[in-house]
C-alpha cells in the first residue's frame, strides 16, 4: 500500500474513532468546556493521555510550519485546523498525506532531487 493511501485511510480512522467517543458525550452535555476538561483530567491516566495529546498537537503544529517552509506543502493551515477541530489523529495523517503530494510534485519537477 502506498503511503498516501495509508495516510488517507488513517485520516478516516482519525475522525471516526475519536468522534465515536466524543459525539455521545457532546449530545449528553453540550459544549460544556469546564466539564470537558474536568472529565479529561478526571484521573492520572486520563490526564496522562490528555497532556500527551496536547503536547503532541503543539509539536505537530510546529512540524507542519517547519515542513511547509522547507517543502512548500501549501494549504498548511488545513491540517492545523484539523488538529484544532478533531485532533492529532486527523491532523497528522492529513499533513503526511499533503506532504507526500508535495514530495511527488518535487520528484516530478526535479527527478534527481531527494
């Protein structure tokens, strides 16, 4: 399987799996941000995962900006928006998909480039 195909499939999983848990919570509680953060940090294990994802999101946003400067991926704000609206589970495979497209474009325009 080509990396682009795998990244596209992971984008789908990256939306469906988190929202499978989030949508029922949202339907029950609405946009209750204090409760959201209280539930997110309800115990040490959930806090561990919450902080891990927050740090990963910050690192990913920095990586997107750096790689866009280096490879001119274009529309770099779309995966950042995906991180903010869904999470790293969508933003990372989406950016990697877009990065693969940019690398393919570079290889087509400059076949000897690495």
